[in-house]
């Protein structure tokens, strides 16, 4: 009898014995889950004796449960029942959340879809239902969007972790619907700790700079070698990301609407179809990845759970899939990520109602490997396909031409069971319904209390110096050192690149792509992420992240969706938070952390519904902590919002840099004294109190007027305001153009400091030809203020109430901005 | 006569889609040819006038950029057919990884006529992959305007001749047909205008018999004016051309390049 077939969870085991098994095998299953499994197997005893299997779950079966039910795969906390309390005492508001995902994310999407369906204009095709979201793009193609995180692996093996992160996300898009989507863009949003000279590292912790360099190298390797342009992203610094870096990897793809085998977005798996594995060989690398990434990092954690990535092999896999699918050879397709074949075959088997495979038919790396390891291995660059029996030979042929492995390992059926054999020996016989639906739900407690904070006293400032310091600060400085290491132009579709202008210095708010050279249609991609506001107000932080992405897309000229202009916009949400499950000793502030998460999710709902921007996929990562003995580091709660908007004609986009001297400069949107969490305060190590708030009605008004003015051809440039506020936005427009600006700020409103550095949301800095001023002002009304003009002399001068606040040569601004680039 | 172009794809060569579209946009009859079939000697080159070796990372560039692909080409059944086809008037252009393959296989510049490796494409002096737009000046007969702006995207682009003698012959025979220039239009060896630090600013090489061309910049990614990073500024200044510079270079490839017999 093989080890895979041995009984691992005897029906008579005591609670202590059950927990010991979970601990020994590093399964991360809790007692309720272990009991549920034993209970389920009790009902099957006679049947299992007949099958020649032990009564209790076999090693192989137990391993499948551990992976399938891991936090990583089942999102037990994001789907938990949560008792939430906002505030304290009499004024507290309490409510119960039945799954954050359903309540705040899926329900928002459904609300929007419902509104547009009634008008016959719904553009969402698949949301939260496949490896990636799918939405309408054209009659011939759908867009596919996915953003994933790969935090834990990147913390211990930065380069490998990031490479497998991006490659894994590519395969999610590739394995959506029938599969074979054309990958047209990659994205990376990276959260690192800034270098902290003099701060000793904890045992097992990598130097933040080593992490940052390794991650960028890993993303570059994955994107460049696969020929998928890395077009958009962000780097965010906060010292608390020393606990774990956050490595968000995104992929945008176009999926043919119709294949010879039927609609591209629909997997149709019938009993009798074959289970075909394509890609690299399977080995011991990456066994237990899903359970590993569902736990906090511990000192001395081994890197062996991080499987190496092979981008060159993945490129050939992309080529094979694209061609096999185009020929109608594939009926359904999914990636082998967390949980390996157990997950991929298990998922596809739900469509036909069962599957049986022989893991010894899986192409394996040299060396001994047991059946459960073959089944659970997370060796990279593998896809599982459903193929009609008559097409198997053609798929194997295509794979062999590109020199990658492919094997027919079994068949789908309608037995209701996922059956696994090791050669002639049965090692697992799992009820599909229980495997996917049997995990007990968690019940958690959450509470959010507003912090007690106040505005700091700042010393008198030399504002020129302050601006130079801000330009060189980690969250603002040039990203050129990262951007130029990524091929962002392969496939020839980039219309707005990350850096534009004659000198290639102008940072852009969003990337714009033109995927097909025979059409002017395109896509704009932007991100919003601002964890720094979360300590003050997680709701406003999340709302701000959403607004940041919206205003970036508006800035490049995308039309906000409405029933009149049903421009398809879609999004992807990524929540990364520390362990948010209360525990009296190990996580005494767990309720507060979960409270912050609930507030973030509420904001996502409110923004999504208000702006008619549905999320079509998303991911949560719940255990972003680092433990060394009694010490625990936790990342700040972080929401990344990735938005993609359709652009009917890419010739009508806007870039950020000034275009010509003499153009007038307007500030769209209102500025408030909202320096809380600002980069200005961060220069002095302060947090402040007044957090930027998203005022949705005003924001929408500003965006729609911007849309109208742009539609009339009145805008020459547009740049959104974010980190560092107006002063930094002005500097960036000058740096990008090599031109200057003469600015006179309004005498009314907030203080000089707030005018210059407040990070109030929903603002855009635009330039307008003088002859268009009247038309522009007629559209914008009091939503925009004329604040200055573009000058030929490369000098930024800002005046207010007769005083010169800033007077700096653009060369000096550029120098600081470049010097601060950390990579 | 419509030029017949074979665009190689696969085994890591991945700039084929844009290359295919680019050739078609200049009126060529272009089709994709599977690199594995080509290496196996199964591609009928006689059906083509020009073989385009696409950019990418063939075999992941294990063991050096283009080296593994070149080895298989030299040792496999495709080699003799390729040499015979070249002798019969065929033309080859390699872009980026394509140029690296041509150099590693001895097809470029092939001064001695013995297909030995005469130049290497070594890592950029900056040590890193670079994606940036560059300015180049060409020396390509019958190309209307020799000033070209195109993107480079590579980590190993520094053209290093195997000996001073070869370096001298490259100059004497005028085989360095594309060079990086700075803002003042002078040939440069300095980053960022010369992203690899290539000596003499060499960005492209022609073989001694004029039949094989290698380019580090990507003309197929400079076809539309909208691909240029300064297109919005230039449009405002009334300075936006109808096509990108790569289009002019591609027209040259499917025109004058095919017709010449000697350099």
C-alpha cells in the first residue's frame, strides 16, 4: 500500500489527535474543519469498504481537503459571517455581514448590471465566476481582467516569488472561459518598505532593498520573456511592508468571443471529455503552496515551497493554448495554481459532475514522487484542459511542436466524484459536492473606532526646499528605474506609455493600449492605492483608492459610464490585510483589523455603485504578517483598485505634460485643508488628522464636465492630483514637458500649505489653449479655477496673495525627482 | 512585385504578431512560419523573398542571447537549405533577438564568408534590460530619409567584434548600417542615447554580401505615429507624420533591400 493511500484521519480519532495530524502534515485545518471531514467520512464507511479504501480519509484525500479548503482557495474569512460594530457606546452602530465578498463586492456588481440590463446595455459577461472576469470589448473579442497577489513567496524569494506571481496571473487570464486569450498587458503594483539604514533586521527577514530589487527583477523576467508588455503599475512605500511586501500582478487579455467550439467565455465540459495536462513537468516543488500562503510568515521559513518559474516555457504554453483554442480543440481550461491538479481538475469536474484521473500519467520531473504530491504539486506553467476525445492527438501534437509536455491523464464523468488513481491503485475518492461546499463557515467579530488624532505643528518651511524634498521622497520620486526594465511596448500596442514626451520623462496617469492595429479602439488601465490614509479612516482610504483610479482614467480621456454613454468600465479589487481574526493572545487587536476591512469593503461598494463601475474579479490576502518569536509585524490594510475603461478612439487620449507655452492652466475640483496622511506630513514623520474625503457628487460633476470639455477638444493636457498635491502635479507637468509654469493661487480657500500640498481627491490639473478659454469656462463653470499659464522658460513659479511661494528651475525639480528614485 | 515575407514565431520568438501586421501594412505578402518547423528543415524557403527573425527570447536566451537557437540552426537540417536559399537571392532580417541569433549563428556579418561567429552581442554596459526610444542614423542605400526613431528593448545589445581586424573590416566595408545618435545627431556611445554602449554606436549590421541584416531597434513597433512617446506633443506642434519611422524602414526592407545584389 502506498503512503498516499494510508488512512490519515481515522474515524475514531480524538480532537487532540485530529489537531496533531493537521499540525504534523502542516495542513492548517482547524478543528471544526477536521471534524466536518471525519463526520462526512462516517456516512461513507460501507461504500469505502467496497472501494477497498480505508474508512477514514487517506493521506491523499486529506491533502486535497487541506488545499481546497485553505484560506487561499476558499476565502473563508472574506466569506465569513461577521458581527460588525462601528463606534462605541450608545452611538455605536451594529450589523451582521453575511460574507464581505457577497455583501460589498458581488452585490455592487449585480446592482450595476441590473441597472444596465434593464436598458439592454450590460457589458459584464462573467464576474467572480471564473479564473478572471470577462466583459464586452467588441463584437469579436471580450476583455479578461485579473489581478493577483503573490506576497508570501516574494517575501522569502523575491525574484522567484514575483516571477511566479506574474506568470500565475497570466495563466489565470489564459485559463478563463475556453482558454487561449491573447495576453495584451501586464501590471504590477508593488508595496515595499523603504530602505531603513541602521534598523536591524529580524531573524529571517530580508533587507527591504533586496526584496524590492528582487521583485522588480522577477517581474521584468516574467513580463519580458513572455512578450506581454508590462504597461501599468505603481510602487508604494510604507515601513510596515517590512512585514511582507505586497506584490500585485495583473493581466489584461482579449478572448475571442467565438471559437469553432462555441462561445469563448463558456467552459463546456461533458462526461467523456478527456483531462489533458499541458506545460512543464510536475515535481516536488511547490507542494503545500496554498496552505503556506494562508499563514503568517515565520522566522526561518523554508523557500522550498516557492516553485521556480520558467517564463520561457510559459511563452510556449501561451502559443500552444492560443492556437489549440483558435482551432476549437479546447472545451474548457484552467490554470494549475494553488492546489495543483487537485484544484484544477476538481474545478472543471464540477461542470461535468465528476472526473477520474491517474496521476502516474502526469509528466513528472525525475526522482521519486508520491501520488498525493503529484496531485497537489504547484509546479508552474501547467494548464488543465478539457478536450473532446477526437481532438486529444491534435493538442498533444501542438504541444510537442513547441517542446512542452502534454498528457491525457483521465476523463470527466458524471459520477459526482473526483476519483484519483496511482497507476492501478485507488488513492482518493472524493464527493465533489462536499469537497467544494462542505467547508464550515467562520464567524468573526469586528469593530472600528475612529482613532484619536490631531493636526501637527510644523516648523516654518522653505517651500522650494519642501517641494524638492517631496519630489525626492519614496512615494513620489521617478519610477523610471523600474519602468525601463520592463518591456512595455512589445506587441506594438502602446499609445500612452508610462513615460511620455520628447525626453521620455513625463509620468502618465494611466496606460492606453491599442490592441489591434486595424482598429482605433483601445483600453485604458489605471490603479488606485493609498494605504497611508487607512490609519485615519479605512473607509476614506478605500474610497480614495477607488477615486484615484477613476480620476486617472478620466484624466486620460475615458468617458465615465452612464446610461447615456454606456462606456464599459470594469474593475478588480485586491484586499491585502493583516491577520484579522481576534485571538486574546496572538491577535488582540484582531477585531479592529477586521473592522477596518469591513469599512474598506463598504467604501468599495459605495464607490462602485455610485460611479457604475462593476468589479469583475478580485482577490483577498488575509495573513500579511511577519512573526519572529513574540514580535509581530503587520502590513497596513491595503486596497488596490484596478480599473480598465474602453476607449472608442485612442487618437483622442490626453497625456499629462504641458504641450505649449502660453496655454492656460486650470485646476478642476475643490481643494480642502486635508493634509492628514499626506506626503508633506510624512516628511516630518507626522500623520495628522484631516484625511482626504471623497465627495462623490462633486467628484462626479467634475469628471463629467472634464469629459464634456475633452469631448469638445478643449483640453491640451490633463494630470490627476495625488501624492504631494498640487505642487507636485505642477512640477510633474513641467518636468515632463521641459516647460515652466507661472501660477497664481486663489486668495480664498485654505492655507498656503493646503493649497500646495493637500491631497484632496477628485482633482485634475489641465491646460487649455487661450483661444479655448471661454468655451472651457462655459463647460466647467465654478468647478475649475484658472490658476496660471505654461511658460517657455523652464521655471515653476507659484504666487499667492502677493507672496512668492515657490520659484524653482525645472532642471532642479527634475534632478530631485530622479535622485529620489530608489531602484 | 509583392515581396513574400516569412515571419518566424515560436520557441520564444514573440514579436511576430506586430511584425506580421507591419509587413502587411506596407503591402508585403507576409505569413507566419513556425520556428520549430523551420529548425526541423520543414519550411519551404523558396516560397519567400525575405525571412524575418522576430524579437523575443528564443529558448529563454539560456546560455546567451540567441545562442541556443543559433546552435540548433547550425547543427540541424535547416542550415544547408538556408545557406542555399541565401545564395539563390534570399534575404534575412533579424530584429533584436533575431539579430542576436543571426550574429551567433555566423550569418552576420560573415565577412570571411565562412559563417563563423565574428561579432557578439554582449550585455548592455548598464547591465540591465532597457526599454527606451532611440534616435538612429542609417546608411541604407535608397532609403529616403536616414534619420530613424524607434524603440529598443533588450539586455544584450552591445555589438562587440571578435577581433580588431573584424572591427576594422566592419568599418571598411561600411557594414554598420545603423548607429545611435544623440540629440545633436552625432554618433554616441553614451547611455541613454546609446542604450547598450555599443562601440561606434552600432545599432544595426549588414552582412558582407548584403543579404543579411540585423537591427537592435524594433521597426515593427514604430509603424504608427501613435507609438512614439512624443506623439501628443508633436501633434500639437503640427509635427506629427503620417507614419512612424519604422514604416519607412520596412518599405526599404521589402523594396530596395530585396533588389540589391552587392552592398
